[in-house]
C-alpha cells in the first residue's frame, strides 16, 4: 500500500501543474514506474476573475432590454405602415386586369433573375467583360457626340424624350 502511494505521488509530481499560467518544471520519474498523467484542476468560482452569476440574472437583463426596446419607434412605424398599405390597396383596386399585372410582375422577377444569372456567367469569361466595357465606353462617347454636343441635337433629344414620356404617361 505504501509503495502504491509513493508511486502515485511521484506520478503526480511529474504531471503538468500550472502555476501562474505556466506549466511547472517536470520532475523525472524513475524508469519502470507507472506513469499517471494528471489533468489541471478545474477553475472554481472563487479562483475566476469574474464571479459566476445565476441564469436568472441574465434572464432579468434580457427582459429589461426587451421592455426598453419597445418604445416610441414602433409607434412611428405603425402610423406610416397603414398609409403605404392604403395607397397600395387603392392602386390595386383601380386595376381592371389584376391577373395580367400579376403575370407581368412575375415575368419581370423571373426575367431579372435570369438576366442576373446570364450577366454573372458572362462576367466569369476571361476577355468578354473587358470587351463589353470598351463597347459601352465607345457607345457612350458616340451618343454624347451625336446628341449632346450641339444645341440643335440636344433640343431634338429633349423633344423626343418628352414625346415618349407623354406616350407612357398618357397625357
């Protein structure tokens, strides 16, 4: 019994015990002695830098935060939301062919998604993005020279824009 205790004491003496954040120096154990590796002791609440607080303490803080978060901001949003919803409902009620508008909106979303996928696929090709950028710069320069440099051309462009605007608006 005494030899087992002595062997256990020597094995614990060789285990890494941390003192001030550094492992203590190891003491070598004689060959043939069973070696037992010890684990560092758990940190007790009295040893930790912060005192441990019960979960109910944090639950009370959470309730306070939630109750403080419900202040005047939702009341302002609540007054704005019905006006927006009311305007949308009025516009929807004025429509005669709701199925056509819904179908067009769905087609627009699908078209936007498809075109975004196509543009991202083209953007991954090695030389195409640079070439398309040059084409865009060239066309912008041509358009500016053709329609914006001289006053009669600017006036003709503005007249054409007004005609198209009136056709779209219906006025």
